[in-house]
């Protein structure tokens, strides 16, 4: 699936924005920044009609389609699968397509304000759209693919159910970067591989069919590797797939200490 970058020329698409029956009015504050023309980010506020069952991604679409076509963000699947719409919503890293408006409502009929900012620690291209390249560079560096030696087998590589279960949790990663960009070590020391890269190394280190564990462990034993992690659990809390990120990091540390996978 191809992620779409929601960037378009300024201007609204319709003269009369639709208001669904039963809608409440949200105040949505978006941290806007266009490094080409601005020195500093600024907040822009929008009044948006929305249903409690709308997703935050719908709210962003409303703004883009009816209020200001220049608001820029990335999204693709809209169903929590592709990992392209990670952003800070009310100060917490989330996928905009997985958060419902009702979960952010103030309650007791009070007015609701939703803030949206880009994820932290990556360069901002524009508004909520960040440059993911440093994140993917760390991902590629841990060699996240099956490594084997010898001739190709004539049939599939056999694995027991127990061996498959060993790394099941870390197969669920969708590379959204919610974990890495919630990590205080990554914010301050951008050279740290970050939790997502370690999760994806874990997925192969503990795969009984793989023969590259030692090489990956050497990579993660580096000064920018697993030992930078201070076990603060931000990454685990941020993961929209419920992956036990910090546990995976601990397992890689243990494998390094005891040279056992
Ligand atoms: S547990 Fe480690 S990797 Fe995760 S947020 Fe904390 S310091 Fe970062
Ligand atoms: S481990 Fe979770 S939070 Fe981190 S990149 Fe993968 S899916 Fe996203
Ligand atoms: S748009 Fe694909 S995960 Fe949200």
C-alpha cells in the first residue's frame, strides 16, 4: 500500500462545508510549520463539526477538504495497518486513524480541544509530515531480513509452533515510529537506533531459521545500540500494536549478556 502525503495547494474545496446531524464542535489546534518559508512553528486553530464516533483522521480530512487545503499530513490505509499517520495527539503518540473523537472528549458537555503535532525527534517536512528517513536508516541497519548460509532448501524451512511463538510479538510491527519518537533517549541522542529497530532485529534474532543473530547482536552492542535504553517503557505505552517493546529490548540485552538466543 502506498502512503499518501496530504499536501495540496491552499484553498478549500467546497463553499459550504457539510455538518453531520448530531455533530459537536471541536476546537482543533494544529502545529503548523513550513520550513521553506517560516523560522518557527506556530499553532493554528480550527472549529470542526464532528461526531463522537469519527476518527481523528476524519477530523483532519475535514480540515483539509473544507477549511484549509494546505494542512499537510501523511496517511494511507485509514485502518491502523500501514503505520503512516503517527502523530502526537493531545501530547501522546498515536495513529490518527485509530483514535476516536469520543475518547478525547472533555465530558460533562464541556468544549473539547484536540491538539495535533508531528512526532518528535525527526525533521519536519511540513506541518504533521516528518522525514522518516533517519528512522528507516536505523531499521535497515539491523538487517531485518532472513539471513541463511548454504544452499537453498528444496522445500520450505520447517519451524515448530513453539519456535514460531518465540518471536510472534515482534512480527506485528507496522513501522509507524510511535515508539522510537516517544523515546527520550532518541530525542536527545538521535544516533540511538531506537526501539523500533531493536524490535525488528528481535524478530529475526529469535527466529530459529535465521543464522544472522550474531551479526545483528554485534550491531546492537554498539555505542548507539541497546545499552542506551533506560527502560522507561514510553515505547511500550506508545505502540498501537500492543507490542511489548521494552521486553523485546530486554531480551536482546540478555542475549548479548549470555550469548544465548
Ligand atoms: S524503554 Fe528504552 S527504548 Fe523504550 S522509550 Fe524507554 S529508553 Fe527508549
Ligand atoms: S514497535 Fe509498535 S510503535 Fe514501534 S514502530 Fe512497531 S508498531 Fe510502531
Ligand atoms: S492510515 Fe494507515 S495506520 Fe493510519
